[in-house]
C-alpha cells in the first residue's frame, strides 16, 4: 500500500478526545502506508461564524465581527491549551493562530471601510477560509509532538482554481504542477502534509473557496494529482447511511456503494460528502471509504465501481427541500429558470439546480433543489418570498404559482431495471399527493416530489422498503 489520503471533518477535530483519536488513527495508518496526506476541515460551526463576521463587517458592525473573532480565538486556544504539547510547540501554535486571526481582522476592517452594496467575493473567500488553516496547524503541531514530521500547507499554495469565488473549480493540470513542486517532494522526505481543505487560489494568487463541504473535494483533487491508492473520509458517523438518522431512527449503515449511487446520495441531500468530489475518484478508479473517527475498527462504507449484484434493491433514500413553480400556460422556461437561479443566489449565495422541467399544452412545471448548504426551512421561506416579489417583473407573471416542496429520492444501482420496484415505491406512497416524478439519468435514482408537509412521511415510508429489501 503506497499513498492514502485521509480527510478529517470538523466534528472529528473540535475536542481534545477527538484530536487524541485522530492522532491514534494517524499513528496506526502510518505503519501501513508508505505515504500519508491529511486534509483538515474547519472546526464545526467555524465557517458559518467567519461568514457572519464578513457580513457584519460589510454592515460596519465592528463590535459584531470582533466578538466573533474573539470567540473563535478563545475556542482554538482553549483546545491548544489542553493538548499534550511541549511549551515551545504550544507557544508557536498560539502565535500562528493569533497571526491568522489578526490578518482576518484586517480583512474585516477593509470591508468595513469600503462602502459597497455587496460583499467582495474575493475578500469573503479570504475570510471564510481561515477555519481550515487554523485546524491544519493544530493537527501538524500534534504530529510533530509525536515524532512525526507534520507540516501545515494552505490549499491556496497547491490548489489552482478558476475565479468563481465561493464555488470555484480546480484547474487540474495547473494543480498537478503545484502538487509535484510543493507537496510530493515532502512525501519522499517522510513528511506528512496537513492540507487546509476547502480553499484554493486563482492563477494570479487570489484566494478562492470550492463550495461548502469543499474539504472533501480537496481530498479528491489531491488523490488524483498524487496518484493515491485510496481516500478515507473520517466523520462522526459509522458510514453512509440508508437515510439521515436524525429523520429516521432505523437508518442503517450501507456496506458498499457504487460511485453513481453515492453521487446521487450526495446530490440529493446526504450531508456526509461533497457532491463534486465523486467524479474525479470515479474517473481515476480510486476507492473511497467513509469511517467513524470514534470507531475506527468498523469498516465503514466502501465506495468503488459497481459490480453486478444478484439482489438489486433500494439502498438509501434522501430528502431535500425545493421550490416548485406551476403555470397554467406553456412556453419558454428560460426566463423563469434564470429568475429562480438569480433569486436563490441573491438570497443564499448558492446556485439552483433544476430537478424537473415538464410541460403540456396548457401547463408548465419547474422544481428547483435548495442546496443543503443554503440552509433549511428558513432559507426556503426567504427564497419563496423573494421569488414571488421578482415574478412581478415578468410578463404574465400572475400565471405562476410558487410553493415549497420536498424531493424524496430512492437510490439503488439499476433502479430503472428492477422489475416492478417503481410501482412498489408509488404504491408505498398511497394517499400522499405526488407533484412530480423524475428518473435520474444515472439509472440509480427515482425522485418523487411531494408537498412540503408530506416530505417526512414519504421519506419514512420509502425507507421501510429499504429495510424490507436490504
């Protein structure tokens, strides 16, 4: 076994016991793998706090953003204080934390001193990416304390992206060059790089972020540019689940999944993985494993190319909120799709995804997913209100009716070939009004659009099928 990428989520880094567990995992895997590359997420909640500080700075609320920075500093320094570090290492780490936060305060002050109707995406990315940089330095210090050559590396130094701030895409060939120059030589010297995930930089060095949950995507990019053998994602769950256990108590771990299945699971609402991380691994046939940092002895979920299954069945079901639009007329949908996308972006900073677009001679229907990163019910309510307001600007706008909806998606390889299963799913939903249906082009998902109030019940009923057929 040669190269392993391990990404640690924020839930695995926020306490001394959790970091002690992370250290134990690294020490164990170091003996089994020739080369290790680690990717760090920000501590839970820190990215949201950083984003809030940027918005407070835009409002010239100096007291507000300084309070947030003080809270973040206290939280990280308290963590460092109780870690088993020698005094010299602890002092240097605290100085590093202070330096990063003082630089962030300067950025907030720049925003506050620059009157503008909107927050500069470039400065926003520089501010919200601080959380991963802090976490990477803490892990690297812990490694050094335990006789490992850990070095924190900012994603801005190795991940080259386009200039779409807030949701940038890595430019793989340029990133490959940076990896070969700045990271691979470390591996040959028995150094363990700890990469700050989620962040990158444009060709001219301006900081970017690659979407919420982007540390997963960082791990994926590092895997294909370093020719890794496997990628492991460490979180606080036992693996990919048949549904969100917060919604259905009987949710169970899925032992194996195909790339297509897990991509659909992430796209339609599962919060464990970043949806865009799957395709690079699939293209390069790099297995992915999702494991629980608190139960490393468990196998977790293995994700790889699908193999023929004699017992095809529904493996998982997800739910995600959306916006449904119905018009008692047909015609071009281009204006309304652009309006919804612009409205969602203005409201939440996230782009919309069209799930269903259908027309008849007298009626049009659209359904848009509201990404999990945009928020929950409050975000849907705000989007709907803004959309209704902006519809007044469209010709014949009164024809459109806007309602929040739920998208419940059943997932399983070859779902479209499972004889009678789609009919069984619909029969299972007897009595629940169905607004629309969509068969995924990957042939492993069926999405049922229901009224928002029926989402939880539809999820539970389909999950009963998962349990009965598993």
